[in-house]
C-alpha cells in the first residue's frame, strides 16, 4: 500500500540498513555487511572484473578485500542521497575508507557508490551495487587519491 | 496512482528514453542525449573528477567527450535491467562503444552504467548517473579492454 508517508518510512528503513553495513565494514564482518543483499545481486566493483554476479561471488570478493586490513577500518559515507517508492529504491554517496593493510601500509581513499534496492517480502534487498573510482586520462591510472570537490556549474 | 500495470508502463517509458539517448550518442548529439536529465543531476563519470554536479557541468563533459570522435559512434547497451515504481526508478547495463577518434586511433571499450530516475511532472528525469570501468590492482591502471564475462558463483 502506498501512503503519503511510505517514502519517509522506506527511506528510514534504508538508512538503518546502511548504518548496519557501515558498522559491519568497520568491524570487517563480511556476512553482516551483506545482510539484505539479494541472491541474484550484480556488483560493478572498484576493481576487475567488469561485474560480479550473485551473492556468493560478492561475498568472496568482499571477504578477500576485508582480509587485506588489520584491525578495524575507518569508513564513512558522505553526500548520501536516498530515494524510495513502492518496491524500488536507490542510494548514492561518496565513501571514505582508511585503515592499515596487513603489510603495514596505510589506505586512505574515496570511492563513489550507487546502490539499487527492491522490496521483497516487505524487506529492502540490494539487487545491484556499483562502486568505482574514476581514472586519469593522461596516465590511464585509477585515481585513488581524490577527495570530493564540487565542479562549478 | 499505482496500478498493477504502472510498472510495465514506466519501464516502457524508460526504455524509450534510453533508445533515444543511444541514438543521440551514435549521432554525437550531446543535447539530445541529455534530454530528461534533471538540472541538479550528479554524475560519477568514467574519468576524473570524483563527481560532476549539475546539468551544465555534465553537458560540458559530454560535449567534450563526443568532440574527440570523428563520424558516428558505435554504441550498444547489454544486460540492461530496469526497475520502476511510483516516482523512483533505476537501470543498469554494460555499455559498449567503438569509434574513431579525431587523431585516427580506434576506441573499442566497455563500461558499467547505473542510472537513477525520479518522475517529475509525469516525466522520468535522470537525477544521478554512475559510469565507470574497474581497475587492475597490480598495475593500478583503469581496465579499458575488458569484455563481459560472468564470474562463476
């Protein structure tokens, strides 16, 4: 049922999910950070390949990434926007991670995240996630050291 | 009003928009390819910076890119998925472009596209677009020569 307040309720549900994922990433808990990911999710990730298909592939990729850190991870989302109506929703944000890798090097980087949701059995589930960094045209290198700045209109 | 068929009608409207954009890109028509982009759109693009904010910035970026080609551009979308309900929708696809740059070199590459829509005044408008390629961890280079393949689950 669609009511005047459903959008606000849905947005609040999605905020709660996102808060849960952020805590899970900070604690390097892959399973918790994939709660509410659909079994048939497609992931366009920061690194190769072009796409990961299915929850098992996404879980392997995330576990692998989390295992490259030692201790807890600093993780924040900025410029978060959420839209939801009926059984369709999306969110996007600039995500900031910093932490210490197992080899002692520090990681401090931003990436762009867009997440797409469907409501299934009264529960919002991620069916698609797109995480990336842009690249520098001249060097061909992925830009791992960018910080947010707004391009003038 | 939400009806049983509204989702199908909305999806058909979005397919029509996408077809229009594909034709516009093939013809290197920036203005037509930005029809139905909202004035406050945010773009996470394939190349730097992290984000473009607002239609004017997006138009400049797209015009610049289209001007690097000579003749028409080969442009196709694969694995297109669309979800729409009420006034919220998203789509995602793997996009394939090939063409000849003004310096005579050939470009033939795939990228990932996720597009988010809001319905405004009975018209679907893009409020967010995320286009990217992943990068290769070892070289740090953006992967411009990948082709779709499904990762085994």
